[in-house]
C-alpha cells in the first residue's frame, strides 16, 4: 500500500522510491553517497549526483528498504504517472514527524523458533531484524515486528525505539 508521503526520483535510467514511514534514519544513504542523498538540500535526492551503478549499490544497503529502486522500463503505469505528481512539499529524513519512522501493524508470522539479527548502525540505532518480540520488564509484549530500530542515544521520544533524535543531538560512537 502506498503512503501519500512516499516519493520517487529518477535519472532517466532508474527510479529510486523513498518510503518515509519505513525510514529509521540509519543514515546509510547519505554517509555512503552524500552527492545523491543529502537531507540538508531540497530536494534531498539528486539522481544526477552519481552514476546509476553507484546509486543502486547504496540503495541496496538500506537496512529497512525505505529506499528501493527499479529500472525505468520496469515501472508500472501508476509509478510512471506518479513521477509527474510528485509536487507536494518535499519530505526528508529530518522533516519527518516524530515517530513516523516506525513501521506500524506489522506482525511476525507464527513460527516455532525465534531468531533475530542485530546490526549496530554507526552513530545510530540498533536495527533488529528477524523473528522476535519486544517485551517490557513486566513481560508485556510491546511489539511483534519483522524489523525495528532500538535507540542507543537515550534521547528518543518513543523509547525504546529510535525516532532519529540521535542525528539531531549529534550522537556518535566515539568516546
């Protein structure tokens, strides 16, 4: 299902889709390729900033698939039309409303053995992916989801989940 905040950007060869509701502010995109993904610029995606091959490499590293890409010849008629309707106010990872980055209503399939992968993002959250539940100290399940991000900076407004505050306060892993 498409969200009205979703955006797409093209260089004539590929189209990059950005789904802000899935974005956890992992910063992989602009740490890897600031010439294309720059949240301080409007629009924040400049598809002419690097070769297509490099854009694909970086988009494929997005831990939540908030960024995805397709070759233009593979776009559906709806996706082609949306390129011309993409005129609403520009959203960037920095202009997302608080809490907008968290996936909603995602439930883990019923399986026997829980298993998850944790990835510590440099200067950012812990991304947890797999089959798991987030449970509070009383044993109450807070969330069952195939992916989420856990705050490491301690300043999130939606603890224990990351809301991108680490970027605003300049959180780093350096001691």
